[in-house]
């Protein structure tokens, strides 16, 4: 080879120094940019960096490792920086808007939401967002220019790129899986991973580091004291006797001496989870021209009702559904996780399989696509006989953006009327789903007017929400009116899944005085509880009305509460739930409520062992060896998916 064709050692060194310097500076700048977008303020970002230089350095290492990995694939330093900037900026914008809308950051498992992912495009209109976008576009333009000018001078061999790619990937995996050396670096940097409050975790540790550390939380670790012996002892406790003071069952009054007429046959049991249903009249600083939810208020006066504590705000419907149907708690799972997408890959005992084991037919109904939250697959694993999604409705009536709630009511009536056996139905509505920013959303217009010290946009939003809540309330009335005249004994429990998102950073709630701050970290326990409190009411056409009230009950105990109310013996996790809601009626992440209504971050004294048993039982049935099923005679604990699953959903209603 001619000596003159060999690269000069000095040029090689200069090239290596240039590439190394470019990667280092880009890593630092990318990490600053990510935090600027994620936090919404450059000043706040620089203040965080000045107070957490070691933690910022770890964020830069993670961002730099991602950048180097892209460089190893693309081969162009400038294009790699551009790709990294685009992907990390998208990640930061999603984190920013998700935090503003629902109070939760962007998690690794959010990536698998696919179609369920949040669309931030319509929100991307503010001046600050446009400034950030302009900076990103200017940087990308400069990178493209530099790539065209210098690409031939900065080429490195495939071997070098392969080594860089392997090393960068190893670094990312080490932090994500928390191998020993990465764990030591994290500890030395003073990282405090606040699992119970992920928003605080991201605020303290930065988006890139907190996101990467959460990779390990995709798997639920086995509790230290989990064993067959522990589950055998728990099984003996569950079958030892009555859980405690009973609540009056339907068909009975509070006085055991007096009994009303019992149903002639087993009652149909209908759960209706109404999308974002909540009582907006609890806002103290606003008033409505008329009551938007009169049916709810009327039933609350005479029938069992109260407050259901939801694990979610503004979204995450399937997690509430998961708690109600399985009797399990999101408190024992990684913050931000989605069981329907992450954990339910095999049969899981639920209310559906419980009622099937008692001779019921079980059906899920939802007026949206079956792929949403993977319900088609999950309902099969939960033991439903059928699932009727949007495709099961023939020429349905739409009201606004989605199929009307009255269609759900008609479908429930249809399914009960055509079944010779009693039916368990879990119905999920869609009509009142966000957004509420379009005041012309409904053809009828907004008939409820709001008075109060609100901005015009906030008032329009609340009026639109109230109109949707009213339609949900009317659908409940439609069902009650029908079954009040029916000889089919039917029990209906009606509730929402979460409070609605009404503006960024809880804007309307702040304007209405419901909370004082737009940052969850600043809330009192009372404010936190208020934004998780959903009204519920239970109605029956076969028992006399009573005034049994429930101050607070978590959605994970709702199934046990209903079985107790019906006089049906709770089994498995529902038997434990029957004990728990008497001891710790409110149990969600970072909040417990004792029977007296006292709020706390911790489990009430004397209930610790019961909550530990709850966690062990949940792990055993969801992830473990299902030891409990060997010691408890409950066929639903081992019930396999129905062989004829989805036959009900496949039969469309006649036109």
C-alpha cells in the first residue's frame, strides 16, 4: 500500500478527539434539553442541575449511551445526534404532558401501549413549546449542514462502531437492570428512588435516570416471606369463620329479625363503570343552573351508596377495572404499571370466574374497540364467557364523539332478557371520555350553565363535562326504570373509574378551590383523597330500600362488598377483601383510610398483618404458584378460560 494513502496518525487522533468531544458535549446538552422540556422551565432545570450535579451526570451518561448506540448504528456523528435529539425530545414532551394531565410521568411500559398511547399533538400549541420546537429544529438544521460538510472526514470502521455499540448498550442495560457496578454509581450519586411517588422520583432524579431505573420495576419481585406454609396459614385464617360485623344483605334490613321478600331466583348482577363519572356539584366554589346528576342524588338518599377510592386520576381506566374484577390492589404493583398489558398472560381468578362457578353467565360489554387495553385477551383470562365490544353493536347511536351510554343500557337489558340463567355483566361506558374542551361536542349543546369565578375556557369545559355526566346519569335512570318494572331480580352497582382531567396542572380544580396547587407533591392527604374519590350507588329491584352508607371503600374491595351485600359467600381474595374493607376501607398508593375516616400515608396500627397477607395472596394468585388453591375449596381459583369464550360477543343484537 502506498504510504501516502495511509491516514496520518495526527489526523486520526484529531478525528477521535473531535468525535469524543462532540459526543460528550452533545450528551450534556441533550440531558439539559430533556429536562428543560420535561420540567417546562429552563431556570428550574438549571437550578436542579446546580443542586444535583452527580445525578445530572448520571442522566448525561444515560443520554450519552443512547447517543453512542445510535452513532454505532448510523455511522454519522451528526445524524446520530439528530436522531437522539428527536427521540429524547418526544420522550420529554410526552412526560411533560402526561404529568400535567394525569399527574404521572412517562414509564418504560407506556411504550407498549401502542394505540392506547397519549396523543400530545393537540396540546402542542403554547409559546414555550413552540420556542423549544424552534430550538430543536435549528439544532437539527445545523446538524444536517455539518453532516453534509464533514461526513467524509469523520468515518470510523465497522469494528470501532461495533465496540461502541456494545459498550453503550451494556451501560444502558446495567442501569436498567441495576447490576452491581451501576447500583454503586447510583448510590454514590445520592439517588433516592421514591417508588411510592413516581412524580417525586422523576423530579428528584431526572427523566432519563428515573425512566431507566424503572425498567427493573416492570417485574414484580417475590415477597421475602412468600411460601407454601404462609399461604396454608392464610387459607386457614380465611376459612376460620365470619369476617366480622356483617352489613345488611339485600333481602334483609339492618334488623336481622326483619326480612324483606327474597328474590325468587338468583339475581342478575350488573357492574357499570361509567367513564370519568363523578359528581361535579361537590365543587364548592361553583354552582349549576340545574342538577346534572339527579338520578345519582336520588338513589343516594335511599340505597346503599358512598365513596369509592380509585387508584387513578384522569386516565388508566383498566387499572380500576383490574382492581374491581380481581380484588387485587395496584398498591402492590410498580407505580404506573398496567396489569392488563403487563401481567395478565394466563388465567386469573376474578368476579367473572367466581360468578361462572356459581352457575351464572358472565359478559363484558364496552362501547369501544376490543383491542383497547387488550380487553379481548384479558377478559378471556379473567374467565368471562363473552366480551361485546364496539363491533358487537349494530348501527349504534352516537352522542358526541362516542357510542351513547343509552346503548350500554339497552345492551344490558337485551342480554338479561335473552338469558335463561342469571347473568353477571361488567359494563364499561365510553361516551363521557375526555377531552371536554369542545363546547359544541354534543348535538343538544350544553344545557347546564355554570356560575363561579372561572375563566371562560374552564367554564366551557366544566359545562361540557357536566352534560356528559348527565347523559351517564340518564342511562342509569333508564336501567333503574326498566328493572323496577321487571320480574327479573337484578342488582346494579354504578360508579366511575376516575375523576376527569379538566385542564393542565389540575387547572379547573385549582380555580374551583378543590385543590390549592397544581403539583401533587404539594397536596394535603385530604386533597389527594378528594381527587381519588368517586361516588357509587347500589340498587336492587328485589329488596327494600335502606340507607346503608359507606364512607369510603377502595375499588379493590368493591367485589367483596357486593358479594357481602348479596349474601353470597366471598371466596379466595374476596374473602380476604371482606375482612380488609372493615379494617382498612381505603387502601391506595400513598393513602390509607381507617374505619373512622382518619387519613394516613401508612397502614393503620393493628392492620399491618392483614395487609401483608393481602400482598402475599395477590402475589400468589397473580405471579406465584397459587398455593392458596390447594388449601381453599373454591373452584374459581383454578378455573381455566371458557372454551366457548366470546360467543356472546359474536352474536350481534338484531336491528
